[in-house]
C-alpha cells in the first residue's frame, strides 16, 4: 500500500507506533489527561507486544525445547500478563477477567478468523493436523471446565469460596505443564512433524535478551499508565470496563499472534497458525489466569475465578464454532469470514452490557 507515494508496510507502521512509547511515558509524568494517556499507551503497547513476541521466539530458537517452552509460557503473553498484574494490584478484577477472557476469545475467533480468511484468499484450501487441533481444543475445554466450576458454584449457591478458585487454579497450572510434556516429548510428532524444518535464529542470543529486557521494562511502564486511566476513560467514553477489557485491552495483546499467524498462513503452514492461536488461548487460560490468582494473594486481595455469565457464554460459543469449522482438518476463506462474524457479534453483545 502506498501513502503520499511511499510504500507502507507492516514493519513501517510498527516503527511509527514506537513514537508513542516515549510519548506515553512523558505524558504519564507531565499531563493530567486520562484519555490521551490511554490512547498513547495503547498505541505504544502494540509495537512493544510485537517485539516482545519476536524476541521470545528468537530466544526460544537458541534454547532447548524445555527452556523454549518455558520462555514462551512466561513471555508469550507478557503484555496481557503485565496489564493484568497492575489491574490486580489496583483490585480491578472485572478488568482482569475481561481482558483474560477477551484474549482467549480473540485468539480463537479473531486470530484464527484472519488466518483462515487471508490464507484462504491465497490458497483455495489449506490443510492442518486434525489430531493436533483436537488435542489443543481438548486442553481448552479442560480450561473452560476450570473457569465454569467456580462461576457455577457462586451463582447457584450464592456463596463466595475464594479457596475453590485457588484449588482449581492449581489443577489448571499442573495440566498446562502436562500438556507441554505431551506436546514436546511423548507425542511431539503430532505437533512437530519430521517434515517441518527447524527455523534458525535470526538474532544473536545477546540481542534477543537485550530486546526482551528493554521491551519488558517498557511494557511495564505503559501497562501501568493504561490501567491507571481505565476507570476515567470508562466514564469519559461511556464504555463499560467489561468492553474495554474484553475487546480493546485484549486486542492489544493479540497483535503479535495475529501478525505471526497470518505470516504462517500465507506460507501455507496452517498447523503453525492454529498452534499459535489455540496454543496462546491455552496459555492464557491454563497458565496466565492461575498465575494471576496466585499473585493476587501476594497483594493481600485474593482474586476468584467467578466470571460474568456473558463471558462464559461467549467462550462456549467460541469453542463450539471453532470446533465446527476445523472438524474436517481443512480451512478456507469463508470459514475465516464466519469466525470473524461470530467475533463481531460477541463484541457487539459486550458493548451493550453495562457492567
């Protein structure tokens, strides 16, 4: 695409958005304008999330499978995690739950939808491992069970049982690492076929570590600014924290998954695209959410796993629709459009929920 006679690429847009990183940091200390600080922080987090994901992938290529898996677990969703940490610290649990659920739903519908659509425009039909997709979906169903049980307990018995959320989080945490063991060792052929050439790192180990450290520090600063303005922005724009968390905040964290997933789809590597999208959802549900529950105890204000019923409904619909379109092990552009349509419908629903 050309603007004013110059070619505009995805990378050039990211470099431009990096301007908002120092702008957000400076505004955080000098200007009392919550909406401006929110917008600049959100825009600055987009390229940082992309670079953080890129640095993590490069560092993982230098490491063994176990260390690489740990790095992906720790930094793969670092942007969402840091935003959520500051929200937990400020007791904004509604925002935390919304952003986590939004990240899961966004990966399932938005990321997969864009990958199916754009990959399907280039290729009439794309194939992927049904076994791998089914295993990932089963893991996600396990996560849904863990998120639904505390919610059902709360709404049916009208009781708060924070310790139940802690116990469930511990189970989810364990099953996540068992899933890594399954994918990396006992059944690695399902997720890492022999015909897939292992990618060589582009960056040196020192460069990857440096960029990872710098981006982590900057993301922490911008995440603090973003979270600190959300209550004011909610009032100014007339949007609920639920919508801001589940669509806007979660969308920022999904940028890296979207760009990498689309790139793989255009190379006709739909297995990798699905693993990125569904794997990221599993990571959030089975690793990040339990970690947030554990961290909340350190702040002396425990967070439970009682989610808004609309969130649970949206999650159930997302998994059901994705299972329907992927059950044949093939994808095309129409299925991508269908996933995006469901995501848009759910986004409109969350827009009108007043809390």
